[in-house]
C-alpha cells in the first residue's frame, strides 16, 4: 500500500491510499488509521475488487446481513 498526504490544514488531513493487487482493503485501511492515529474518518473510494463481502444492516433485527460478491466488481463510494 502506498499513501500520500494531499492536505493537512484546518485541523484535518486528506490522505490518498493506493492498495496493491491482493491486499485486503478493510484490514489495510484499518491498520493505516491505527498507525496514523486517525480516530474518525470519512472514506471516499474508487476501485475494483476481485471478490468482496458487503454487509447490509437490517434495522428491524439490528444485525448485519453478509452478502458475498464473487465476481470482479468496480466500486464508487
């Protein structure tokens, strides 16, 4: 994973992360945040995944429903 600070003024930071093929997005982003002391963040992303697991939160049951996606997909958030 590579990262670069884009802006660091007004008490906040804007960092771009680029993950390499085969890296685990959730774990690597979480580890980066812990290492850099980021307690709260907004994440915007453009990317592609070979496979992913989405979680849909069901308010009625207060549980997350895991949805495996086993095809290559693009992501924009």
